[in-house]
């Protein structure tokens, strides 16, 4: 993924998309969308704005007008991508933007502050291309996440044993072959459909900063996230309308809330989804 980010600074974005597609086959964390791509490993949205010059202006002014048009187009493309991003297994980000003015204004404002990646490219016909990116983590994730932490608060009133020797530093859920789709707020469910990991179990600030899960196709990319003794779980099937949730065996689900240490790693979002 570091390689995928570095090439953003050195090659045109359309080439980036082709490289991202090839790289995605290996990493499974770069998703091409209409007009750009989503890096699910680092929670970034990437797009290219294209601007054409205003022929009514002077040659010097045309160059500036094309760049301005490219910035406007980049923002539009970012907005289209973000609106379509899966928020949960049932909703996309746009659903939340429609329901809440606070969410809409926050998302719009964050996207307008996009980062320019590399210098603009000025074409022979006067057209300008501008590569940009915006982080989904931080402000956007912090405002769109559903309510968090209710299960953790509930567990505080129960007598949960401490058992460092029989606990884990994190969890890796093997989702390969299940057709699991990416989402900002995915969940692990037991076989009866009850959430055993997800927004109910995490600290909101942590989830907003690093995401509820880390996606990757190589465990080496998230070893720092899950620690040196992660619980390894095989997903049984994808769930939800958007196929973003993962059902795990009841025997594994019980382990998650069995010790204080396991509750802690869930609270700290030390969970990764291993994808194709």
C-alpha cells in the first residue's frame, strides 16, 4: 500500500487507476470507482479533476480558468465517490447526508479541503488535469459513524474476568471467498445475527481515527494493528444488503467478550478483515 500511495506523486492519475487495479488484485484494498478510486487500506479517496479553458478569456486567463474548472470537477468527482461509499451493510454515506445537515455540511467542507497530489498537468489543448485525495478517516468518519460503544458500556456493569494468558491482542477475520464488500462501519455477527463486534463495541474517537476494521489481503500489512497474538477467525458468510457484515461461528463469538483484555482490543479497534 505504501507503494500504491507513492506512485500517486509521480505518474498521471489515469495510470494510477490502472496500477491500482493491478495492485488491488494483490492487496485487495484499492477499489476503482467511477471517476476515481478508494484506498480501503489507508481510507483515502482519490480522483482526477479535468478543467477546460474559457475561450472568451485571454490566453493567460484561460490557463487559470482551466485550473479553477479542474478544482471544481475534482470536488464533484470526490463527492460522487464518497456519497456511494458503503457506510454499513444496509446504507451508503449519502443516506446519512440526506438525513442530517450536520453530516452533509461536514462531508462537503472536508471534501472542499482536498489535498492536491503532484502538480497540475497542462495539456496541449489547454485542458488541465489535477489529481487530488481526501481522507475518509478523521472528520468524515467521525461524523458518519452510527452510535458507538453501547455494548462496551453495558459490559462495564458485568463481572468480566481478566485472563491475560487466555486472551488476545486483536482479531483477524478471514473473509476470503465470501464476497465481502468494503464499508466504513462493518460488523461481525454471530450465527443468530447479533453484533459481536462493530460500532457497538468500539471507542468512537479511535474508530474515527483508524477505522472500525483494517482491510488487507496480506496479514503483514496489519500486524501492527492486531498485535503479536491475534485471534484468528474464519468468516462463515457475508451478511446485509451490501454484503459488508461477516458472520462468524458462535464458538468464536463467545470468546470475544469473555475477558477484559478481549473487550479492550475491541474497544481499540484492533480488528482486521483478511480479504481476497
